[in-house]
């Protein structure tokens, strides 16, 4: 038996009854485009189980740790049996969770929209940062401007900055066919070091404190309105509504507009799209720009909503754009999926933070690593979707040839 | 004497679908036994059971009279069953000999691959059955026909007594098919038992001794090919009388609507593919471009439909020069295109039927306003086209991937005809379809011709060309080398298609 004979479906499409024998790219596309919630839920469960083993290895109790993380997320505020004594703390925690969810929804959309057009946008981080820089600049300039126009200008400039940044990768893809994975990764580094220069010591946008590499604070009028909680204690800003509107726009454009129809056609079968009279290159450029718009808006929401300034240290450790990839993958590139997976990751970020986690149960210094581990596991399990599907179909012989032969030898 | 192979009452279900329903099949040493049936009739499932890829829910398999359980391909090979799949399973960068001995390599004293032993064994087998394969050739440099022979050798190398070939001729030219048949006859005369899976009636009559016909998972009958006709087999296969010959009204040729003048087009590697083609299609006629695959016909079609840029020359539609127009402009000018490959180009398989039917005109007022789609109108139109073109197995919201090949093709044809074109370019419109679907496509093309459209048919099947076309243009190395009437013989066409006779005076 040759190695090649283990792929009964052949290499060229035609998914067999078992869906085997496809390329990994085709499998990933099928996974992220297929409907259903079972596989993503199972993916999450498996990630938490594996994370539980990690907790066990550190000598802690996984159940009480997860309970503490859950309480740290503030999601217990939603449970009717939470006592009124616990409610104020839970409300504060939930506000933190939702503040984290806002940019994750937007960077998740930045990745999901690209996926729907057959592009892999790894550049969410760079686009998010470019948006943050623009928001900080616009927010700290125009000091006397009225509140509403100031916020609108800062947010719009941030989104456009993200769109232009991503548009570079889109333009390269559309004109010379440069692989967007490579170009967006490179643009991430460029954006990080650009920020280190802009806000670093002696940089053109460094603030008035001479020895601190941080920007000026944005003007009070450029800050987003806080509608839940105390603005002085990082209450929840209206960015959550911006993110939800973005989800709706994403769904409507994708499913109800001729542009969205083109994007989906190009994503599923570029050759058929061309045959239908569409310009594949134009769609690549447009889609990358829209992705950057979403990511840039995410940067604006963080700056105008609760950070108010940016330090080179923030730039170097920020992961929001990268987390967007996990959000989109787990959310299967759908609007509703992106919402829930952004909420999950937002909850994990805030639930394991030093501020929210009960230190007697799990040391907060270790806990944020736990988030990273679970995030990594989710990405791993999503990429290794075959594993999940194999478990789902264990009775139905997903990889009959290989498995049986191995058991024989 | 016991049969080489006997299947009794084989039943296999996938969920609620019964792929095989109590199928009996027997195979004698020294015979070619064809397994005939439409797509989805259960041929491949039956053979997958035989090869240990699926286990039957019911039924019994006997090899040389002994009941056996085949639970893996390894077991099938041990029992002397060899399979040549439709998609070859060869490693392109390895040589023929290396591929053949893979996983069963002769080893020299040090445990290393004994290259010489491998090569000589391959050579010996190859010579014995007239396979003419060079053991040292690298797979990626060999032709499809040679690769298929390597697959056969792979089975023979493992001492296969029973050889299963799954639609082996689908990828071959007419000449290669004849070569394959010569090899199969040599194997048969040597006492091998051969299962030949196909839905091509002529080939089955040519090569097989007996035929078992499957329809919807059930065995309909097993008959000797002696005394059988294409019509009788088609009736068994489809379950009703099938018109294999197309009835056509006399030609009513009208004004010219598509004129191609001295067209030059390059292929993907930037080499000249179309080198000075002139052709004219009149309203009310079917003009066929016939030729062996890879002689520029694909590039010619792509240029005419706006998918490929033109080097020089002119494309004139209804008197207006459209040279260099893109896909959308060509479509507006009145050219529809049934694409050569419905999976790669003609359809977005993960789109619903309704979305696929909108692929060419989603921007028109009929389906959208100011950039917003009207799903309701898309579904309503899909519903009426599904009815008109008899697309079965799907609602407007069903993904195209869930349809059978024939129904997928009906979707493509429905969309292209619904655009009400002046010229319908049909590239291999029946590729991979079964007899019933072919009949539908042929009838529809003739209907459109009679309605006054001009039809440019590109086909690799000379039988299809002869039965449909009013004029046959033979293309060879990017040039039209001859024009023939539909009653030209297979030989005449074959000679021209292989460059045997150039048209005098250009």
C-alpha cells in the first residue's frame, strides 16, 4: 500500500461522503463556512478541558479556578440567583468584560470579512494600531472642538487609517498577487515600530512628560460617553453599540448587497466569480480596506473609550488584533458567531486579569497566561478541526484506511 | 469451477439512502465484466465495498468460492484484488518503478531499496502484457494514459487476479482508450478477471464480455454483450427508451451573428495557443469545434467569452467589433457560456441554486436595486427556472453541491439560456453526465438552435459532435485545419484531429 492511497477522495475537490481527502485549506474553509454551532462549542469545551489539565498540573483545582474566572468575568451578574451583595462587584467586572469585547468584535470582523473573500488577514494588529495612533492624534488635537464632531472625526480618521494600512496589502494582492499573509504580517511589524518611533522618547507624538514614552491624553470632549458605571472607574462606553452596529452592517452587506454577493462568490470560487463578470482584484482591494476599517475602528474605541492615551509599552504588548483571528475562526466568520466568540475571549481576558480574579484561588500573575493557553488551544483545535469532526463521527469511520492499517501493523 | 469473485445480496446504506440494495455480481477468471449505471446508481459504492473501504450492511463476498471479510484495502490486496481508481494515486516526483514497488519494496541485504530488482520486475510485467512503460520515467513527465498503466502495473505487481477499473476511459483520448483495451484483452487472455466500470455504452460493448446494469442501487440485469445494443443497454440503465440519436429539424441558417477573424490568443504560459482562427456562426446553426484536448479550443472559447485577452484579430458579434471586451460586456453583447468545467468555473458549489442562477445578472434590475439584492426575486426566478429546466433534487435554497452532476449542469444551462443570448457557447456541455442527462442537454441545444440562436459547441467526443453539429470545424495546434459536414466519418475526423491532413490554401 502506498502512502498516496490513504486519500480515498483524491486531491481534486469532489468531497467524498466522508469529506476526507481535501487539502487543509479547503478543510479550513469548509469548517469556517459550514453552519452549525456544535463543532465550535465542542472546540471550546475541548480547549477548556485541556486548560483544566494545565491547571491541575500547577497544583490547583480546575473547577474552583474556572468558577473564580467565571465570577471574575462578571457574567454572574446575569444570573438571577447572584446575591445582591455580590451584584455591584459583578457589574464592575461585567463592564470590564464588555469593554474588552468591543475591540474583539471589530478585529474579529476584520478577519472574518477577509475570510469570506478567501483572504487571510493576519494584519488586524497593525490595522488596529494604526487606528489607535490616528485616534490618539485626533483626540489630543483640536482641543476646543465640540464633543460629537470631535468623537466622529477621531473615530473616522482611525478607521480610515486602518483601511489605508490594510489597503496596502489589498493593493499588492490585487496588482502583483503578493500573498496577503506575508504582507499583512510585515505591515504589523511596520505599524508596531512606527508607533514606537511616534510615541517613544523624542518622537513627534510623544507627550509633554519629557522622560515617559507616552502620548498626551486625549481631550475630554473626545472621550466616548460612558452609559453604565462610573466614568472615573472605567465604566462601559458606547463603543459596544458601535461594535453591534458593525456586526449588523457586516451581515447585511454580506448577505443582502450585490457587493457582498461578489465578496462571497470570490471567496468561494474566484474562477466562477470571474466567469460571472466580477473583478476579483477589485474585490480583494475593497475587502482588505473594509477589514482595515473595522480594525481601525477597534483602535478608536479603545483609545476614545477607556485608554485615552497610548504608551510604547501598550503598543508592544497589545494582542487585540491577533486575538481577532481566534475570534473569527471560532465564530466561523459569521456575525452571530463573531459576537459570541468575542464575548468569550473578552470574558477570558477580564476574568483572568489581576484586577478581577480571586487571588486565593489562583494567582492572578499566572492567570493571564491561562487565557493565552486557552486561546492557543482554541486556535489549535480550530485548525485541527479534523480531530473534532473525527470525535463527532467516531462511529462513522472518518479515516478508515489509515487507522485500520496502523492497527494491523 | 468457482467464480473468481461472487457478491451476494450486498446492501449498503448511508443514513436513509440505500446505495446498494441486495446486489448480486459474479466475475469469472478470463472475462471482462462491465458494471454499468448512471451516476449515483451505486457502482462506486459496490466497488468500495469490494476494496474494503466500506463494509456492507448485509450480504456475502466470496473469492474463489471461499467466503471472505474484506475490512481493509490491505486485505483486498492480499486476496488478489487490485483497484485502479479514477484519480490516480501516484507520487509525481518518483519514478514509475518506485511508485509501483512503494510499500512493498524489494530490499537488498542492507535493508535498502533494491532498485535493480524493482526495475527488472516492473520491466518484466510491463513487457508481458504489452504495457510499454519505462520504469525509469518520472511520473510527472508521463502522460495520463501512461500513469493509468502504472496504476495497473501496481496492481499486477501485487499479484492481483481481480482487477477493478473505475471509469478508466474518462481521462483518456480515443487512441489511449484503444491502447488500454488492448492491454485489458491481454490480461483477460492471461486469465485475469476484470471489472470495468463505465457509463459509456459503446466502450462497454467493445471491451466487455458481460454487463451488469445497476439502477438506483439495484441490479437490473446481467446480460452478455453479444447481442446487446447501445439502445438495449441504455434502456436497462435509465429504465425507459432513450434517444441516443438527436432528432433535428433541417438547417435554417440565417444571418451571421458571431465572426472570429484571424484570432491569436496566448495560453497561461504565454505561449501561442490560438494561431489565426477564422470562424463564423450563423443564427440557427450549431457549429462544432472538434479536436484533441489541448489544441487551443479552451483558449479560443475563453477569448470569445471575454475571459482571456486577445493578442490580435477580431471578434465581431452581430456586426459590432467586440474585440477585447470583458466578460460582462460580452454577455451584454449576447454571448452566453456553458463553461467547460462546472465545478471550477460554472458554479459556486457552496452557493444555493438561487444564488448560482443569479451569477451572471445579479446586478440587473430584475434581481437588485441600487446595490441591494432582492432574495425574494432571486428565489422566485430560481423556482421558475428549476421548473422549466427540470432541475431535480433541490429547492432554490439547496446548495448546488448537493445536486447530481446532471442537475448541476441543468442549472448552468438554465442560467445561460435565461439570459436570452444570441450566441450560446457550449464547452463540453455533457462532460461527466450520464445518458439521461446527455439526452436532455442535446435536446435543449437543438431547441435553442431551432429558436434561432447560434450555437458554438466545443467537444472532445466525436460522436457528440457528429450527432449535434451542422458544421464541424477541426482544430489542431491552434488552427482550424478542416471543415466537415455532420456525416463525416469518425476516421476522417480522427485523421484531421491528429494533424494528418491540413486544409489546402489558407
